[in-house]
C-alpha cells in the first residue's frame, strides 16, 4: 500500500462523515482559502485509535496562503500540482511541516512531531445545507451508561435542527415500565453535532420535557453526604422503605402512593427536569469515558432542578462531534437531590441545538426566562461554590462587558446560589443572576 493510499485509508477511520450536501462544488475543490478542519491521528502509541481535530482558517496574506488557528497554530502553504506543503509552527511554537495531497475534495498526508509519524487530513468546515432546519423524530433502541466519544452516534444533526425523542428512567424502564437497559442513569444518545470541534460550545435549547407515564419512584433515606454522620449512625431503616408516586399530569401533581401514616396522600407540584445532560469528556492522552453518575466540565449528572423545559444549557465541546447525551428524568426534585434520587421516571423530550464556534467555556452554563446560571462542580461544596461564583463573574465580564469591580458589586448585591446536588462523587452548586436586573446595564 502506497503512503498516500495508506493515509487516505486512515482518514476514513475518523469519526467524521461529510455528506454529499456538505461537500464543496467542483470549482471550489482546489481553492485553499476558507475554513477547514485539520485532523490528526498518530500512527503509533496510545492515541493511534483516537484522532483529534481543530479548526483553521486559510487566507491570502500578500503573496502567501496562511493557515492559522485560535490556539496559535500558524503555517504557510505552498501548492504544486496535487501537492500542498504546509510549513510553520504548532500552537506551542514548535516548527512543523505537513505534506499533503489532494484526495477528492480533501487534503491527505502526514507530518512528524516529537518523532511520531502522524496521519493528517484537511476537510472543509461543514455548513448546514440550504433550507429550513430539520426536525428529527428519533426513537432510541439502545442506551449508554457512560459519557463517551468512543461509541457510534445514534443521529447526526446540524446546528439549528430539532430532535424529538424519549428517555428511560434511572433504573432502565421506559414509558410502559418495560426494562430497556441496566440501571444507573442509562441515557439517550449520543447525538453528533455536525461541525463541532474542541474549543466550541453547543447550546441545547429544551423546548419540551414532559413525563410520559403515570408512575415514579424515589429514595426514602437521606444520603450520608447530606446529613450529620451521627444521624446516619443512629438511623434505622424503616420496613416500608419503598417510595412510589402517582403522576397526575392533568392536575400537575405527583402524589405519594400511601394510604396510611403521616404523609398519606402527600402531593408535590410536577416540575419535569433532566438530571443528566452532557457531552463526551475531553481526552487526557486517551479517549475519556465517565459513568453517568458523574458531573463535570462536560455537564453530566448535574441533577439541578431548574434544568427544565424552557432552559438552555451551554456545554463546552471537548471531542469532535460533541457526542450529546440526555436522560435521567425527574418528575420533581428538591434542592440537593437529598435521597440520591428525584421522582425518577421516563420522559418525552424535544430540544434544538445551536453550535457556537470558537467560544471558551469552563463549566456548563444555563439560562432560562428569568436567570443566567453558572454551574460549578467540585469534590467539596467549597470548591463547587467557588467555581460557580467565578463562572458567573466571568460571564458578566465577557458577555456583558463589565469590569471585575462592576461584576463584583452587582453580584454582591443580587447573586443567588443554589445547591444542585450533594450525593454524587462530586458536588454541584449553581450561581445565578436575575435577567431583569441585567436590563439596567449600559452595554
């Protein structure tokens, strides 16, 4: 197999499909200027099965064609026949040379970095086809107990598209209470977001989150992480530890399924929410996989009760395609998820996705009609609190153009802090600020 054929074959193994509608027209195919995705896959070592990519822009600068990226990557192109040689520096300033040849509408070739030969290929940054956004009706047949970028996407969608789907409950039961997956927050997905690359953000707009059955279950013992240790030491499990609820969607309430005792007939207002919304975590020298019990920078098991219908969640993309997952529906949940569960049930969910290119984000952000919200996740409430407050301050500084002192003054006067959850391996805190007060800002 020739070197060019070998690299072309390797390029096809990347988790990237460019549909016919996204390919440039023939007259564009040899035009280098514009936006591209640069993909790389080492031929040996721990990352040989895991390509990575970033977006580059190619523009004419004087008599030269210069490719650059926001991470500091900068090379100059020299074209000769079917070959294009790129010379310049990597993001860390190391000299680099990429040897590529045209293969259809793409450029395929190789480079050597730190003594490791690496396959490289360039494809044009995809744009959505002309016409109205698509509405996808997706019925899941499999579910994932992990946030990961290592499994095949169940659906590929463009920025602006809408997806109508369903989720099963934390125990793996669907709307008919049929067991469809093993327990532990099995999720619907992953959804591949066309064009998304590390360094981007996806905004997930939840149009509809509704219960789709008449039952829910919840814990009946406070988590040891939520109470004084002495309380747990002295606690004796009640014989009737089951906690079942009847969902009355028409009345808008969930009713505890008990006819005796002090809480017989107890009801709470329905507030359907998703405990899990997240993307694939970023790789750390290898593809990263996290159980659906974890929250983190990728979103994950946030269990925040305002992640409901009408909310938008902003998630930082760490893996090309984003790999979006949703699930772990709760008919209602108090702050902190004190028993380790909400009112666990299955859901009908409708959402749209917006791709925001080249936007830096640490932990996820949320907004709804009333507030902007910054999520913080940490191994302690102290850390989660600090991350949440820092994220909200940075949001005001970057998006609302406030100085650090201006942000501090209005946060000190009107910020609110919610405890998302305290029962997972890490805790979450959400710092929020009222949108009605933001209307006073002179931008």
